[in-house]
């Protein structure tokens, strides 16, 4: 596979139609993330409120070979009593899946969060059956931690997930900068 040009950037107003697809098109979200119809106006309201960059959550567009390819996101979650970490995710539009954008985008997100926040742990999870997402996380440097039983409700039933993490002190992340 040839080297792909992948970069993260803040959301622009012109990106909102791309993001709205994730609320209005089940095929855009994909089989593992569709959880029913959502308010498509939430994207515009959040963008107008804070550009989708807040102190406890954020969203950056993935620019793949010069075009919007999807987004990465993060939110603060409680990891243990009194301690927090970032929970991250990635969503690619169908036209860009399988083109090699996912792992570089997740690596860039980890570098960005370690360079610009004090969190020590960054985590992600995906359904057991979502093997492509597991490959993306592993290629991006996340460590597989284990099975999360009945963690996701989708299509009328509960599904198992796989938990992943990256720690600030893990090999390869200490000196990386955004």
C-alpha cells in the first residue's frame, strides 16, 4: 500500500454536511456503529457553540489525500474513582474505508492528546466482530486489553467488545510530538 497523506484538522463549516451523514445515513455509520436516527442538527449546534473542541471532548476531521475522510473524537471518562482518561473513536465515510487512513489518523490523535493534555491513558473499544477496527487500533499502537462482555447495544441485542489502550509511558509514545 502506498503512503497516504493523512492529517487532522479542526472542523470547518463546510464539513458539516459530511458529519450530518453520520446522523442520517445508516450506511455511512456502518453496521457496527448504527444505533438509530439522531438529530442531524446537533453537529451544527456543537460547531457553533465551540467548534467541536471543548475541555472534556473534541472532534477533528481526518483529511485524507486532500479530502475529508471522516473524523476522530475523544471524551473524558472516569477510569477509576477520582481518575480520568480519554476515550477515543474514529469514523470514516464509506468511500474512504480500506484506504489506509485509519491507523495514521489514530496515531496522530494519540500524539495530539499526549502533547496537549495531561492525561496518561487513552482508550478505545470496538465490537468483537469488527476486525477491521481492531486492526486499525493495533496498527496505531494501541494494546489489546481484553473482552468487554455485553458492552454495546445495537440491532436489538447486546454485543461484546474489545478494549484497547495507549499509555503515555508506552514504548514509542514518550518522545512523539504532534
